[in-house]
């Protein structure tokens, strides 16, 4: 994914909300969210076999992956980063792994109690515990200032959005914001992108996930029409 929004309010009925926008080459094959792995639900990347976001409903936990920047792993030992959200969601932590086999990444792990983000740049691993509030993680990492135009525009809007009062309540403003708030793809602030590349390929936002994590369970909505706020479908609860 290229954008993750995490909203944390420990006093709310829904203490954690996560928005995930997946950007990828449009021809890369994938399957929509389902239990493609025992006990774990997420979309499946058919090229590498992993996922960009994995949910463990029993643990009320989600792992979400963003590509990072830095030193790439050697081609002869490289492993797919798509296994990392699965491992993290299942274990509740970043497992002990030889990270030199993975290209740079940011890995978000969240549950109703909060969220943390691991950052791997190819040589060093860092971790941040996210405090209460609204946060955005992009390919450059956890952006806390206003230098990133996307973050500067969207973070205040997400921070002001009213939280659903219960897991089965309407999302309200969250659907419109998660699908780009109507910004066109050429706007430098946009969260839903589309780029035609010189080699004829297209790269863009393929899907959006809306997650609510609470003591009572998980609400998981998904759309593969990332500009349409009305196109979300329910994944969890079934």
C-alpha cells in the first residue's frame, strides 16, 4: 500500500480506525479479501502469494504493509514483503527474521489497544508506537509534519471526521475521505492516484480498505472501485 491512516481514540467505542489505500501496477493479478490463509483474511497477491493487508478477526488485529525507501535486498536471497503482514497479524509482533532478505518497508500492526510501525530501510530497523490521535504513513514513513502535500491536506480532514458510534453504524465522512475526497488524480495532494507510464504500463490505486477495531470485534469494508464512496462491500462481520 502507499497510504495508511490510523486514528486512535482509547476512550471511544471504536478505539482504532484504519484506512488503507493500495497502489500497484494495474495488470498485477490479485484476489479480493477472503480467508486465503487459515484464520487470516485479506486480499491475495497472485504474483508473489502474499498480501498488503491481513486481518486476524479472532485477535482483532491487522497488519498492513507499505513499500519503503532504501537499500534493496540481494536478488538471489530476496523474499516477498507480502508475507510480513500475515506473520505480524498472526503473531502480534514483527517475528524474528533475517530482514536483509526484504526490500525496505513500513509495517503497521494495530489492534483496539493501539498501533505501532516498524521501518526497515535495508540496513536499520526502527519502530514507533503511535500515540492517540490521527496519523498517516506513506512511502517515506510516518509523516508528522506538513512537508508531504497529501498528509497536510488529508490528516486534518480525517482528524475531524466523526467516528461511527458502533461497529454496525454508518461510516459517515470516512467513506468519502478514504476514496479521495473528490481530488483528481493529477492533484499533488491526491490519495487515489493513476499514472500512465512511458513504457505503456499503468500504476494506480486499486483498492481501499476501511477497518474498525473494537473490543466487540472487527468491521472490515473493502472496495476495488477506489473513487466511489458507495462501492464499499462488507467483508467482516460476515
